[in-house]
C-alpha cells in the first residue's frame, strides 16, 4: 500500500507541477509573435499575473521531487521500474535547475523594470524568459512520462 500511495502522490504532484509550466508553453507563441513589447511587459511584470505560479508552483516542484525520490527508493528492488523512477526524479531536478539557470536571472531583471520606456534589452529578456519556461516544461513532461512508465510498466521478476 505505501508503494501504491507514493506512486499516486508522485504522479499527481508531478502533473500539478507540469500544469503551470505547460501553460507557459501554450501561451508562448502569441506572447513571442503577436504581443507588443508593452503588452508583454504589462502582463508579465506588472499586476501579479504570475504570482500564484511562484507561490503554488514552487512548493509543488519540491513536493514532486521529494515524492519521486521516495518512489525511487521504494522501487529499489524492482527493475526496470526503479530506473524510470530515478530518471523521472533526475528530470524533475533538472527542470528546477533549468528554472534557476534560465528563468530566475531574467526574473531578477524583470523585478527592476518600472513603467516607462521599453528597456533596450527587451527582446533578449523576453526570449530567455519564454524559452526558459519551455525548457522547464520539457523536463517536467519527460519526468512525468518516465514516472508513469515506472508506475505502470511491467516489473521483471
């Protein structure tokens, strides 16, 4: 029963962690191609558009990683499931690492922006912010798939 509940919790937490990241991917094309710089800055930087992404998404990311690590531990004697669980755990860690490497530095720049003229480095900042979220979403998607295989795939005796 602990393995079943851990597997369920890991899948749910990973799916919930993936959700906001996938939302970023879905909204990226118009934000990169259609939106004016003024609209992008207004929606992204001001008015708290993504506040809950941080308040809820961050703890979900950590909870998904911890649950995946526990699942990996519980599957230690089961091959190949343990390898898929370990890969999923590593991919979740990679996703968080990508966020800290690609998105967090841009968020620090965005925190310094104020209303007024569009900054001269706007295009590069926007591109890094949008693509950084896409990289994070890809890692989480692969993590979810790998954990799904670990949980649902056949176990070898």
